[in-house]
C-alpha cells in the first residue's frame, strides 16, 4: 500500500561530491544529507541527473545508494533514481535500493537508442513487476530526450499497479496535461530546478525533486503554500527565481555552478569529475552573488 505522504514536499536530489582525485566522497555526501534535512527538505533522492549518474560506474552507484540510505536513516522519505540501459541493470539497482531502505523509486528511460512508446512501456513494466516498492517514472524530454504521454502512463498503470507517480520535468502546461490524462490517483512531482514552482503547485503537484542549491528555500515556499499563505509563498519564490534562472541554463551549468552555490551554503569544498563545464571567473562571481542572496532569504520555517 502506498503512503501518499512519501511524495509530498521538496525532495533534495543530491549532488555527487568528489574528492580532489575525483573519487566519491561518502563523508561529504552524508554531510549533504544532514544539511538538506536540517534546512527543512522533506525527502532525499540520490542518483538523479544532479548526481551525475551517467559519470558513475555501477559499483559506485550501488555504494552510493547504500551509504546515502545509512545517512538518511529513516528521518525523511528516501528515493532512488534508477538509470540503466538494460532491464537487468535497472532491476539490480531497484533491489539494492530496497535493501538500502528506499521508500520509492524513480525509473529513467534507457539512454541507448530512441524508440516508440510501446518499447519504453514494456521496458518499464518488466522492471516495475520485479519490485514491490512504489514506482515513479521520470518524464524529462528536455534532459533525456525521451518522454511518455499521460495516456501512455495510464496504460502502464493498468499493467503495473505499483507505478503510482510521475516526476514530470516539463513546463507547467505539460505537467497539467500529465495530471489530467495519466489517470485518477496519480502522484505528480515537478522538477526543472523549481521553474514555474508556484504554477505547478496550482496545477496540483504534490512535491518537487530539486537540487540542494535551491531545495531548502523551495521547501519553505512549499510549506507556506500548504499553510494557505500563498502571497508569502509567491514573494519568496520571486526572490529565489533569479538563482534558478542562473543555474538552470543547462544540466552542465547546474552541475558546475549550482553545486558551488550549495557548497558555499553548506561549507563544503567542491571538486569536479571530468568531463564537466569548467567554471569561469565571471561565472564564479555570479555564483557567489546568488549564493549570498539565497542565504539572505533567511532561515527555514520551523
């Protein structure tokens, strides 16, 4: 049985934190988990696009989802994004995520090839049928180049009752269409770094999966909205929007500059793993400006 509360709120999708030699820093990842929870985020997600999952080997992914699960320790809902180019690879990650304490999964389409909807529906079904965890689908055409329609998702839900949610990385109108067509009871979460966040709250999004540069402030917007303080939520959202616009110019831009915005706030050093977008002096100046701006928005609501 799915507990709807596991989807609600802002889920911080962790950045991959590396040492200077480009190896994963599991201690820094645990510190990132603590920072996000302490700052009011409602859930933790790992192995998403912000986690640079495509740069991680399968053993690294398995080790990371296990160490992050220990760090979360049941304090908030824990979700794992499952990326892989075969059914076997994704099933391996699903099973490891469940062993590590994951509450729900987010399935990404395989990056190999470009196929019609029926191929992806069969792929997702074969994976979802091998786990009893609640499953969300990541619909991110801007970043992954592949997406399903609401009608496609409704068909998959008829076959796999544990497919209960969509992480919809789309403009507000696209998100609205998914909510309208994917079937009754679908849980929809937004993304895109928080762009159109309040419009998606109006649409009926139950939550958001956002990187830790902006997730703590977005969590405050969500909390204000849930309390009916819509004007205050809109004001805070307007104040954070310039930073969202700065980092969300591309996924590469988010990894280079959004991660550094987070590093300033959390007091953690940031090292890159190649290939990456090299930071420029001008970009670092802007990053520092927006990091300080976000800090100036105040402490999270208690």
